[in-house]
C-alpha cells in the first residue's frame, strides 16, 4: 500500500481519479472555491502544482467520493475490519482462534516502528510562512490546517503507545499570533489531548505537541477515528496504510518520518489567545474564543512535500466520506459498547453532532400488553453519555416491532417515530448540559441542552400529507409548507429576544388550540424562510437542528408540566436564526467568478463535466 501521499496521488492519477491544476491559484479563497465546485460535482482529487506564495504543492478532495475513499484503502480494508471486529468482540477470537489469527497478525505487523532516519534535519527546516496558507471562507480569522494529525503523549506515561492522535483545528496565521512563532490549537471537549494538557498543567510543565500533515492518507483517517480504549491510533494508521508508522524523536518531540510536514511546539499552562472565526462543519462560522497557543519549536518539510487540505462547511463535504468510512469500519462497535443498541446514526445533513437517530431494543417487559418506551430510555441515557455521542442535542430513538428499521432512511425513520410518539409522555429533556463546541445554538460555549424523543408501540396517528387547514392563515406565522408527513413549516417574524418569542409563540399556540385538534401534525417548525426549509429534506434537517436549543426553542400546543414532566399536543420547534448564533457560511461571489478561468476549455479543469 502507500508509503507516502505522493504514492497515493500517483495511483489515483493512473486510475483516472486525479487532475493536476497547472495554473497559479491563490490560497486566499480561490483554492477553496475550486475544491467546493469540484466536490459538489462529484469530481476527482486535485493536485495544485502552482500555489501562490508557496513553493509547495497542495492536494485536496482525496476522499471526495466514498468510492474513491474505498479505492484508496482497497488493499487493507478487509484486514482492518477483521481487527476492529475482534477488538470490539474478543470472544470471537476465543471461539474461532484460527479464523481470527490473521487479525492479530495484522495488528502486530502494524505496531509503530522507531527508526534511525529522521525528517527532523536542518536541511528540511522551513517556516510557517513557507506553507500554503489556505483560507477557506471570507470571514475566517486566517489560515488553518484542515487535515492535521495532532500528536501528544501522556505526561504520566510517555511513549507512543500511550499517545493521542487527533484532528484538531490548527490556526497558522492571523489574529494575535506572531507569524512563524505561534499557532493556535483548537480542540473540543471529549478529546484526548485535553487529558494530556490537564496532566501537564498539574505538573506545571508545557505539553509537547507535534502536528503531522500529509503522509499516507491512512494517517489522516486514523486521526479522526473513534477507537476502543487501548487501541492506538498509530497502530490503526499502520494497519490502514499497510506499512508500520515510522517515527523518531528530536528535541523531545515525536516526529512522523512518513509525514510531508511536521510542526513541533509546546503548549504552556494557562496560555491562550483568540482563535477563529472559522467556517465549520455545521455550516456556520465558529466564533472567536480563547484556545491554547502553541509556541513553535521547529517546522520540517520533506523534499517534494505536498500539503493536503480539505474544506469544511455545510454538509455534505469531504468529511462526509470520512464519516461513512468510519461507520463501515467501526459500525458494530456501538453494539458492544451499549448492549441493546442496534444502530446509531449521526445525521450528516444536520452537522453530525446536533442530531442522532437510533434503534434500540425493548426487552424489559415482554409480558406487558402495553407497549411503551422503557429500555429505550435507559439506552438513550447510555448513548448521550458515550464519547462524542454525548455532544448531541436531539436524539430520536425507537425499537423494531415487526418491521426492520434503517436510520439512514431518514424520512421513513422520522415518520415511524412521529406516527407512534405520545407527546404527553415520550419527550425527555436534559438542561444546562454540554453540547458541541462548534454549536452556537445553546447558552454559551459548550453549553446547551438535549432532548430525547423515545417512541415505541402501536401507531397512534396517521400523519398529514398536506398542510392542515388549521395551520393556514395564522396571523404572524404564514407561508405554511409541508416538509414531510406530519411536519409543517411556518414562516415567523424575525427573532428579537426570547421574551418576545415566548409571547409570540404563546399566541400561536392559542390560535392553533382554538382551531381544534390536529393530531396528524405532531411537529411544527418555525423558520425565517419556510419555503427554503421545506424545499429539501437536507434543508429541513440542517435548519431545524442546527438553529435550535431544545430547552429554549421547543414549545407546544396545550403544553403543561405533569409532575415536572413536560407534555404537549403538538411540538413546535423555533428554528429561526437568533442574534447570538453564528452567521452561516456564504462564498464570495467575486472569487467564484475568478475561478471560472480554470473551468473553461483548454484550462486544467476545462475537461470536467457538470462544472
């Protein structure tokens, strides 16, 4: 398999999966605009050979399609799947030792290898300013590394097998950072590097950090994989690459000798600087906040190094393929971690973390004539207490009852729940808790609420398939549009404050109540633009679940508290943009016109169709 990024790019080119961009392109917005256009059309990987202001080439869209992603790992995929299966279920190895011997051999052969050869030599030293400083969106605070492999070791148990390799945003320029001397490291909660920094802080010493960029594509994938405890990212990187992860040390810093670039530095206790804003995977800007600042030690680039990058923004983007690859590798892991859970789907269209669909089991009272969520509530709490799943805001969970369910058939799955949910019993809130760092719908950084919609049992209602008359012509909330069966969007006035919203929506609830029961429409969504929200399923999922905080933005017709449990007849979600929320990502029209030159006949990308 590939020992370097260049080997991978050559293989992709030979098989028609890569196009070279010969023309000079500007890393300020142009490269991102080109990437987005090619990605949106399902186009090839790109190798930019002439990056303005840098001597280094850059590559993007390697994982732009799931088929190309599978192609990259075609030689190692099956073996790694077997290792993950055995790691998730050790009993399989005991029951079938000969059958699973290969899995153990694969993992053993992939153990990291310390080498004498070292990328960290004076001849390979460069500066941050020499790198392709790529800025993706107009309001970004500067350039940042979009495919970093951020390496740190446990101060209490140093060594590569107790290390953490994660993909955390690394800001290279802009804000208050002193170019070539300081960079920002933005890591979110529930990340391994945070544990390492906490331990270093207690010792009163800086945390040594290495940022690897490039190398075999397997190393980038390993940096984002949620792995079972005790399984090193470095071993998985070796398994996926088909070659052991080769490393050495220089000045006390770990050096990946397979990487194209390595940035080393230290994070000192209590040192932060403003980081951001940056466009992020929810489709909005993550705003400026203090995050750890890393004092740069050395920067290295191997001869002929290539800078890999991607663009983050409203899904789907290239990281969608990352998510699908990870699911294919580790899909059964959740069943081992949480017995009774059949499937959990982090919905990509909603920015992954805000919305989960899950299928569980109902085995507590098989003798009971009444079917209601019981075990599902236990499973919901387990899901919302597990790793990065704990960042979710909305969890819709049910169990199969005579028919198979697929959480990836999103409209069907949601309709199944809405047909069965008892809105006076089956909605459960968690308030004043943690949510995704990048989600600005809550009450502060990392702060917000969660809600569980747990439905099980016989069908309670037929869902409306056109807008009910009761929702037409409501004063102040017009433009009623059917989104999907049982869900209607209304256009509301611009949001000004939560006090005003409560008054407005109380009046709306009263108007709906006075018109009579509409059981067929269990969910109503208020939006700034009901036509946009209802135009596609993706629009509905994105707007509704990225622009609402359950505790503050869920209302209900005939709502009441029954022994501290909230109940209603129809759920209303206020998905209007709020003043405290981050602005959505909007491309610069002038830049979009500028890059047209690359897509005309005779230009590097002129031969691509649908562009």
